[in-house]
């Protein structure tokens, strides 16, 4: 990085706001669960700070100040291979952990992590490096092989939501690599057909779609989480009932610290607070695409586009499920949901964005 170069100040402020909102949201929503586990209302907050925000910020600072951008590209393939291998750890008895029918967690000693979160970022960086180095005639077949690898690793985990997120990001990167329109039409058609087949031949996925279309048919069963989330959001009104005053987080909303944290956040901050959060994600994406537009290096431009798509897409999947415009998926809300793995990876991704924004000509 050239001496004196500074990151995009607006992006830095926006990322800082996400961190502050994430800490504030978890501080209010985690109190009931913390009291139940330890008798202290701050257990989960401090756990998130210690194993999520703190390591994410430290690693991010190391990347920003010590790792040249050219090494990020050189390390793209090794990191992707490592993340891909880690995906299959969840299938090993004694290491993998299954919750709610999905094998997505790996437990090693006292530490628990989700390999799929690392796969999101490593896929963006590796695919960007791959597409920036290939000739036009080789891109399509190579990309299909890449998507097939991602499909295999995620389908064994029953992780359709992450597959949808990574596929969407990958297609956006593919389109941004100046590929032919006919290839993009073929890819989107194949992906749509593939997702329809996976839904049709998996009864539990079909049930989620049915519940999404008509949650009132089973309000105490499959439709419970969707209904309670809507009640929580509606209870917030225009301005919210006040930070820390949510009633739905006391056992009414399922998983209020993770999947449903947006519903509790909307209850406490109202339509105004929830709308501002959504706007922040949209502005984040716009800022990233503005940075990408100025970036002359193809690899760096695709990385910025990939990360700038990832965070808002994941937010859309999570929030969409809470407001019943998408089926429930178990996808964490970036920067807000409880869970150290996704926070660490999101902050690392943001450090890469800031580094690219500060040095458009270093790679």
C-alpha cells in the first residue's frame, strides 16, 4: 500500500456503524438467554465481543496494514481448497454437529465454527482470481465446474440457503467479468431449474415453501416462527417500543439472537430503525459498486463486487424471511446475528474492501 493512501472514509464510517449497531442489537436481545444460562445479562454479548468482533477486527487490521493485495490473489486457491476441505469436517462423527436437521457446525475442542462462512469469502476471492485470469472461451466450462464443487459441498449439509447465496454472488461476479450474455442466460436457467428440483424432491423444503405461502395453516408448528416474527415487527410501530423493552424475545420468537434478531430489532426501534438498517445495507452495496467502478484491476474489481453483493444478499435472505417475502432459511443477519464465525469473516471481508479502496493501483 502506498504511503499516505487512505481508505474510503464513507465506507469506513458505514462499517463502523454496522459494528456499533450489531453490538447494540445483541446487547439488548441477548439478555434473557444470558440470564437463563449464567444469571448475568451480558454473557452472550461478551462472548460475541471476545470470539467475534475482537478477532475479526484484529485479523482485519493485520490484513489491511501487513498483507499486500497481490498476496491475497496468490493465496486465493490455497484458502479456497482449505475452506472446501473444512466443509466436510461436519460429516465426521465427534466433530460435526447437527442442529435443526442441518449439519453445518464443526466442534474442535472448546471452539465451534461454520465452515460455510469461510467458503463464502474464499469463493468470492478465488472465483475473482479465476475469472480475471481466464480467456473468454474457457470461462463458461470452468465456472460450471466451480459451481458444481460448491453444490456438492453444500448439498451434503442440507444448506440450501448458503448455496443460494454463494450461487447468486458467483453469478453476479460472472456477469461482471464481461462474459457473453448467452452464457449468463444459460446459467440462470440451469440454476432456476436446479433449485426447483431440489425443492420438489425434498419434502421439508416443500413444507417451508407451503408454510411461507400460507403460514396460518400451522401457526403452532411450521408457521410459528414466521407468525411470531411478523407480530414482533408489527409491535414496533413507527418508532419502536424502546431498546431493551422487547417482549417477543422472552421465548415468543424462536432464536431471537440469531435468525430472528431483525424481528426483535424492528420491535424495539420500529419502522424507522428497521428501515434505516435496510438502507445501510443498500448504501453499503452502492458504495462497493462505486469503488469497483473506479478500480482498473479486474481481480480487485470483481472482489469488491463480490463482497458488495454478499453482505446485502445475505441480509435480504434473512430480513425477507422475517417479513414473509422469503421462506425461513436460518441465515444470519450480517453484523447483527449471534455467531462468531460469520462476524469474523464479514470483518475480514470489510478490511479487504477498505484496503482496495485505499490503493487502486497496487496490484
